[in-house]
């Protein structure tokens, strides 16, 4: 479903702001377009009675972790500095795991 043009416009192309633009569109139904919401075109957390009850906790922990990571460390890519090519695994597009990311404590 995540790769179907029936549910998402240009589904096979990465677009980090896709859902943000969909939420701004007054013609679209906005339910299900938030991070921990469910709807019939996104079954990552299940849907209906089978929806994951821990999705709210999981999304809150992920946000807190990301904020703390960005507050505490300076990050950069190792030698070369260019973003690695994505790995396509089923409906996921992820950076190559062999890429090195360097962390340095921020001076406070």
C-alpha cells in the first residue's frame, strides 16, 4: 500500500513533506495523517481494533530520543561527507548501514 499510486501520489519517490502537504490540503480527510494515527492506506501500526496500543508511547520516545540526540551531539558524515545511496527493503527506503556517522559532544 505504501508504494501504490492508488493511495499516495508518486508513491515510489521519497518525499519527506508528503504528509505535511496532505494535511494542509482542505480537500483531503486529515484523519490518519499524523505520525501515530492509522488509516486504511497505512498499516504500519495496524488499523481499527487491531491498531497497536503502544504506538503513542513509541512515537513519543522516538521524538524525545531525537531531540536529546540533537541537543547533546554535533553530527557529521565520515570522510567524503556525501549521503550514502538508499537501500530499498520492501516498502522502506533507508540509508546504507555501512555509512559512518561521527558524533562529538557539544561544548555547553
